[in-house]
C-alpha cells in the first residue's frame, strides 16, 4: 500500500514538473501591427525568397556570359620522359637510329587568349543583362503579391476578431435577457415559453461564439504561416478594422500610371529585349570572330639550362555551316510571338484590374456608410424591444428578432470595413509600386 502511494506521488511530481517546463518553454505573445506583418512577410515569405534566388541565378548567368569577353589565362608546367620515332614523323637522317631517346624535357609556360571581336558573345551578354532585369522586375512583382497576400490575411484575422467581439456581445446580451425572462416569469409578467425562447437564443449565441473563436484562431494561424512566425507563438493583432477614406483616381490616369510602373508588365518588355538580343546572337554565329592568343615561358632538357620561348598570334574563326541555327531561330521566333501575345493580354488585364479595384472601392465605401446607418437603427430597435418586454407590453419574440437584426448589422459593418481595406490594397497592387504606396493607401502612419 505504501509503495503504491509513493508511486502515485512520484507520478504526480513528474507530471507537475513537465507542466511547468512546458509552460516555461512556451513563447511569449507576439503583438503585430499590419505594417509589421507586411515587413515580416517581405523578409520571410517563401515566394520572396524564391524570387530573390532567381535574381541571383540570372546574375550568375550574366557573369558566365561576360567571361567569354574577358582574358583567359592558364599556366602549364609539363615534364616529359620520352622516346621519339623520327621515321614515323617523316624524318630520316643518315647514320641515325629511327628511335631517339629516352630524353627529358621541361616546359614552364603561361598561356592567354582574349576575344577581340565576337558579336555572338556580345549579344549573349546583352541578352543576359535584360534577363537579369526581367528577374528583378519579377522580384518586385512578387513582393507586391506578398504585400497584398499578407494584408488580406491580416484583414481576415481582424475581421474574425471583430466577429468574436460581436459574438461575445451578443452572448452577454442573451444572458441578460434570459435572466430578465426568468425574473419576468417570477413576477407573473412572462410565461414559460418566453423563458424557454430566451434560453434557446442563449444556447445558439454561445454556440456561435465557439465557432467564431475557432475561426479567429485559424485566421491567425494562416497569417503566422505566411510571415514566417513560429506556429506555436500566440499572435495578438494591434490594428483593428477602421474606415479610412481613400480618394479614388481617374481610370485613364490610373491605367497609364500602371502601364508605366507595373513590374509584371515591364518584365515582359525586358524579356522581349532579351529574346531580341538572343536573335542577334544567333545571326552572329556566321560572322567572323577574331581572337588574340599567345604564350610565354621557358623550356629545355635540363632544369639548369632553360631557354625562354614565346608566341603571339591573331586567329580569325569563321563558321561555314551549322544546322543548329535553324532550330534556334524557330525557337526564338516562337518565344517572341508568345511574348507579344502576353504583352497584349496583360495590357488589357492591367486595365481590368484597375477597373475592378475601383468598382470594389466605391462599392465598399457605400457599403460602410449603409452598414453604419443600419447598425444604429438595429441598436435602437433592440433597445425599444427590450423596453417593451420589460414593461410587459410584448413578449420576447420582438427581442429575439431585434437581436438577430443587430447581429446582422454588426456583421455587415465589419464585413464592409474588411472589403474596403481589401479594395484599397487591391488598387495599390493594380497600380504597381505596391511597396511604395501601400502605407498611404491603407492609412498606415
């Protein structure tokens, strides 16, 4: 018996210690503003990391192309112990053996070559520079995408948090009304059906509160995942949904500005320039190349008796036949055609994005005003219905109906605020230069 008690005590102590350690190791809460979340996303989001590596990859390709126009130097130090068959090389001397040797030879030499004229390599270098420029523009475009993605996730989390607050308020109101119904029944003013109706409403509101709390945690989890925060870290939103009016630009001016600054649109032009340079490089394959090369060093049969020797020469290389050029030309022509179609399509897409963003912005602005007016009316309706029930003029059906109307009005308001914020970041994304203007558009100080 004593042994069993000791075992139970030991197990309890171990469980207690484990709980303390787990509590001690839990990370502290992380308070995040929208601007901080965006900054973290730009630094940690996988999309920006991958886009940055593609820029580095393009830079590496440019460096490799550039090396074809830079000097190439190497050192060779061959040591040979050999015999030679003179007759096999067409040398026949009287009274001399056919095979001479063995003998040794030493050679210490530096070799170098430099392209003087190589238009194919020149245009390949230009193509790689344009390709790097395109990758940099793609990188800026990805950063804009991440800004919008993180902003929308933050807005969704703030919306879910606001719904939790609404559900809590509704549950608290239902608790008060349920108690009032019981008091009214005790006073003989209300009947059992009024109490039962209030209890059903309270149960429904508590159920809705549990659902909204879970949705809020899911929204925080998605936000943390997108910005590289440890998923076990509690996240606290420091910004709330609020209406901050934004003056909408004129459509024509907005479209023109977007065509000049949208990085995804400009990237297509850089890609086209790269393809054009690749086409020039392909045509230059049949043009002459001029290469300057030479070497200098010492050689001899003994280390103590080495003589300096060297050479310098200019070579002209002319390609006479290369069937591969036909396939290369067909490939480049098809890629150029595809690029032209993409440019034409994205030009229409830019205008569509702006028109959609402006429509959503104007609609969301009107929805916010309408929702706020509806919220004020719903609050007054609930107040009147509650007063009528307290005074015994009506049963609590009016109260339950007014509660539902108030809950819808609050949801309408937070939904309109969320849509308004999403429309603003969508407009910033559609205009281009998202990273420069998102604070202005979202009202971040």
